[in-house]
C-alpha cells in the first residue's frame, strides 16, 4: 500500500527508502510469490486439507479441493501383510507432480523468508525504522481520522506519493499488520495453508493497486535506487 498524505507530510519525506529496506523488500516479495506458486502446485498434487496431527491418503480429509486430476481420484489398494497393519497404499492412478520439486522449492523460499524477515526486524529495531515509520500512534487510530483517510483514498486520481516515509495512517496500520502479525503468524504456523497467507495476498493486491495509482516509476525508483 502507498499512502495518500497531506502536503506538510510530503515536505517532510526523506525522499526514498534505506538500502537495507529496498534489499529486504524485494527478497521478501520474491519469497512470498515463490511460496504462493509452489503452494498451489503442492495443493494440486494433494488437494486435500486435514484437521489433526497427521493426514494422508488413508485418513479422511476435512476438505477436498476440486483442482487437478488428483481430485476425486480412482482410489488406492492398501498394502498389508499378515504380520503388520496397513501403513501405506498403492495408488490406482497417475498422480500430478510426483517429483516433489515444488515442496523442495517451497521450503527453500521459506528459509529466505524467515532469514530475511529476521534481518529486517533486527535492523528495523536498531535503526528505529519500525517505531518511527511503521508503528501507528494513538492519534492515528482515531475512527474519524481513519474514516477521513479511507474516503480520501477513494477519490481518483490520487496524488503522487513521495516514494518513502513518512507514511499515512492507513499505510502504517497495514504495514504494521503485515510486519508484526501476518508474517510472524505465517512463520509460526509452519508456512502452511493458514489465514496469514490470505492476509498477505490481500495486502499484496492493495499494495500493487496503490503503487499503480500513485506513480509506478517513482515508487519503483524509490524502492530500487532510493531516489
């Protein structure tokens, strides 16, 4: 998301992002997009969601997703011997994505997300960026002020954004929600299919829309070259 802020706030803009913000921003963005792509491929290979400690072909699914040819498959033949109980099964159909590349890439992207996110948090705390630029103040949470900013964002065309801090009220709240809630929740839930992922993609859609509406070149230049 990109802020639509008042004239006095624009004049106080530092005119770009710090180099560590730009680097971590793009690594995190690439990691999230990779996680999304590989997550869809993993779901296509096994389009079932489970509730509990474990789930596999031999356990009932909480929800089956109608994607890929693995949905409503032809079934399986349990493997068993007289000495051991059934522990696996032989599928009676050809499954989608048997090589597991998506799972490997998914976990690799997760490591990039975790390490880069940790670097961002530590650097943000040491530099004061998180408190100074991203944390909403008490006055920013006033309902009347939030409603005024929300209505102002609906008016087109939007004024050009400065390409860096200071950020507006709605932008602070959205950034703080992603940095302090969505990303940590995503990590704590094992980078699996969780509500945090949906929150991140809602933020991503709004973020890209605001960049398009407030000057793509200026925003990209500020997040790459810093001017």
